[in-house]
C-alpha cells in the first residue's frame, strides 16, 4: 500500500513516517517502475509499534537500540517503569508541597517562598519539569497562515507589477513570454497554499514536527 493509506491506518503524518524512515527505523520496499514506497503488513505493524512505544515515552535512541537488537523490549519496559516510578515520586513531592501550602493558609503575598523555591530547584536539577511549555495549535496554525500569506503577497505584488507594465507600456514583451513568467510566479503561490493545508493537517494531528520531540 502507498503512504496515504498508511497515514490513515496508523494515524501518523507523512512527515512522521518519512522521519522514521530517515533514521532507519523503517525500510519499505520501492516500486521498481516509479520508485514509490510500497508499505507491507510488516511495515504497518512496525509503525504501530513505534507509535505505541513513543506514546509510552520511549525515546528515539532506545527505539534505535531495539531496532538494532542492542536492547530487548523487556529491558526497555523495565527502564521505562523505573523512570515512571521516579516521575511518580517527584509528582508526590509536588503534591506534598501543595498540601503544605494549603495547610499553612499562606497567601500569595506572605508565602514562605524560599522553602518551596529550593524544593522545586532540587527537582529541576534532577531533570523533573512540571510545566509543559507548548505552543497552542491555534498559534502554530496562525503562524503558518501569516508566513504563507506574506510570501504569497510578495509574489502577487511581483505579478501585479509585471502585469501593469505589460498592459500599460507601449513596448511589451511577447505575450507567450509574459504567460510563461506568470506561470512560473504562480507555481510558488500554489505550492505555498498546498503546503499550508498540509501544515495545518499536521498541526491538528499533533505530528507537525517529529524531530522536535526527541
């Protein structure tokens, strides 16, 4: 099957699937006639496995080790459980901190911040970060729309300037050449529109940039 079908079955974007191919986790066969990737049942199974393990929090480095048989799945799961237990301990420390604040009846103005500040610093030094710094989907979509509109506007302005001189000036370039120039300039505008649609789909799926997650 082709990548469009795989994207629908597994629930990963094309960008994610190709990323996994680039780093060697997936090696689909190629159609000798057109060089298209041909995904088989074993590729679908591997992608589902990769997605499942990523959702468990298994890092790419360990996925590579699993793929190269340098790490067993059992060892990988034991390591993940240890990390989850450590995360649970850290979350419990945060809960204890929150309860202490509640029991002390402290206010925003008179909180004994030094005690809690030092406690949170110790957690941070251990690699624990409670807050998630994420850009909302809407902001990402808006940014993609703005950037596409800006570049499209510049190309359209160029088309407008060329068309103005072609229609107003007495010395004109051949109409065939004018048409070819317009076609060349419209291709990037069309491409940006197509890429914008793909980008919005990727953002909504949460798979807009796999590499940034690792």
